[in-house]
C-alpha cells in the first residue's frame, strides 16, 4: 500500500496535531535524520523538536536509532518515518470516517429537519417542536429543510472512502517458491512409487518367480525321459 501526502497530512492533523506537519514533511523524504538537524531545518529548539518526535513516537508513527558521538561521548538519536505503521493508522482513520459518514447518512435519511431562513440554526423536528418552530437567536419562523442534496453528497463521500479503503486493504498473493514446489512433487512421486512397488511384490512377483522354475522342471523331465528311452533301446 502507498499512502498519499494528503492522507499522511490528514492522519497527522487528526491524531497528533497540525504543528507537527513541517517535521513530517522532512521525514517523508529523508530517513535517519538527527534531532539536531531537524531542529536546525525547522528553526526551533532541540527540546521543541523532541517534544514533536515523542508525540509521534507515542502513536508509533516514527522510529529511531541511536549512535554514540565519539568526540562528545553522548548518544545522538536519528529519526525516520514508520511507514508501515503510518499505512495501518491511515486505514483505521479512514474506516472510522466511513462509520461516521454512514451514521450521519442514516440520520439524514430517517430524520426531518427544520432550518432558520437566516441560517442561524438547523434542528431536528423534535427540537423544533419544543421551540414552537421559532429560531432561538433571531425569532424567525423555522422552515422545513429539503436535505436530499446533503444525502447525495454524503453518499458520494461514502463511495469515495470505500474505494480508497479497498485499495488500502489489498494484500498481494505470495507465490510459493519453485524449490518448495519441486520438493513437494518429489515427495508425491515417491509415495506413489512405494504404493506401486508394494502391489507388485504382493501379487505379481511370486508368479514371475514361478515361471522360470516351471520351465526348468519341464526341461529336466524331458532329459530324464530321453535318457530312459535310450537305455531301453540298448
């Protein structure tokens, strides 16, 4: 799955905050960037940078590695975007958005709404009845709202999100390695060969052995009978 820059930005704003976006824009294109370099590029303090990184790390959206500075003797942390976790988080956010849209669509389809002609408020019929169909801000008489356009827009948004989610959850089918296939074929052939050998040894081998024995016996009988016939003549 490949996420777009827009979906990444939306994820960060939703679960971390829009102040982290400049940092994400750097890590989106670079790996293993030190926190000191990030602070320099963002023109903020190292502590401010670390605060952003820790918030991202709490959501498992970044990874880090540390190396010891040979000259100064302390550890320096190098940060990268955790792309796998980002993909999973984007999928979860989109699924939540889809659930919310479906709930909203149901409310719009099943409910009756009234609206102030001056745009002050929009109320379900139950609340409008409590207010005697008068706007509580300007006192105007509320009008019933035709919300078919709103329903149509929500349906379009749901369709679009469903298509995005389909693309996100597609998992490539892994092909079995050729070597493993060959090994399995050999095993099957050996099993079949063993079965055939067992059948031959039990049924046919004895017959094959008896055939030459019978022929030898017949030859010996002929020789003996010939010799007897010659002796009688003598």
